[in-house]
């Protein structure tokens, strides 16, 4: 992922001429643009938002807000996080810069859970309810660790955070590795995750498959293969599984390993990749259960 339009010489950031305004222009603006924020869209950047009541109350003590952050980012009109730029010489790990950003984030006119600071050398994201940073990295690592930032600050992270808990799809990873059309996989003792009846002639199940990292595989089988599949279901689960797949709710989900069971089967490439707003997945076709 190329975030920055021009290659940054990070040694130059120690130059006294590289100040806070340069951090905003060279570092922060490209990051927010790549995340999907702009000045005019529904995922909007509000610059230097002032407060009608520029103070915060701690019990009987009133503290004035001494900063107006450079960026307040909104998703669908709702404030989600603030981001403040500092010069490279400024401390953004602890001290007054962090404390002031926190006081702004929790202000009654803002009330966001996340606040971030960047001094050109470091990029740190804090959560108002936690002690340790949510993310702390060097700016030179941002392109390498872009996925980590997306999972916290992108609009989709606020709208659909659950999608980042999805495991990569085994079928998609498999076809990208370039198997031939007559390719066939064999699995011995794969643990069932979910089972479901798609229609009168199609059933499907999932299983976690190691493929460089843990992936989730989807495997389809037909009504003609149903009996062969059921022969691998343990006796203590047989009636429950059969009932779930042949009558409502037409699905079974193993919440734990004790509710799961192993199947042995071979499979081949499926016919198509499916996609929705949240993921791509490529089911494989079961050839036989044995």
C-alpha cells in the first residue's frame, strides 16, 4: 500500500525547518485520505473544531481546554476520533500533549473514544478508557502496518468492526496460489465449525484450515452425498445433526470443540467466487467422504 505520494526521507524530519505544518501536509493528510476521509464526503474531516464551552469539569475542578486538534473525523455525521499534529521534537507518548488531547476527546461536545497524535516520527492512537496505547508505531512503518491502522481508524472499522474478526477464506487463498483444474485436496480429521442446508440439493460446512495462517474453508456437498457425510457423525450427535439439517433452522454451529466432530473427505475446486459487502469466499466441492 502506497500511502505517501512522495518518498519520505525520514532523516529530514530532524531538520528544524520541518515543523508541525509539514507534519500535517506531508504525513497526516495522506494518511486520512488513504483511510477514506475528506473535507466534503460523509466520512468527513472537520478541521480545528472550536468548543462553545472550552473547559472540562473534574468534580469541582474546572480545567480549560488548551488545544484545538487539527482534525476531528466523522463517520456518517458522527464524531469518531481526533488527530493532532506535533513537531518532530514534541513528546507524544506522555505529558501535556497527550493529556490535552485526552481532555478534548472526552469533552461533552466531542465525546469520542479514540484520540491520536503524530509528530512525523511516531503515530500513536489512544483509547480514552485504556492506559496503554491502542497502537504505537513509527511513521516509517505505516505502509507496512497499514492493516493495523485500518482496523482501528477506517470508516469501516466504526461501521462494521466485526469483519476484522473474519479468518481469511481458504478457497480464495487456494485459487490465488494457482492450482490446476484437476486439483484435489484431501483432509483427514477436519473439525466441523458450522453446518447448513443451502437448498434441497446443497449442503455446506466450514472448517478451520492452516494455510500459512489459519483460514476458514467452506465445503459444499450434495443430497446424494448426505448419507456418506452422516456416517461420519458421532453417535451421540447423530440425531441432533440430522434434525438440524433436515428441518428448521437447517443449520448447526459448534460453539466449542466438544460440540464439533471430525470428518475425512476429499474435495476439488468450486465453480465461482462469491462476494458481499464484507468478504470474498470460494467454496470447494466435496468429491467424497471417506
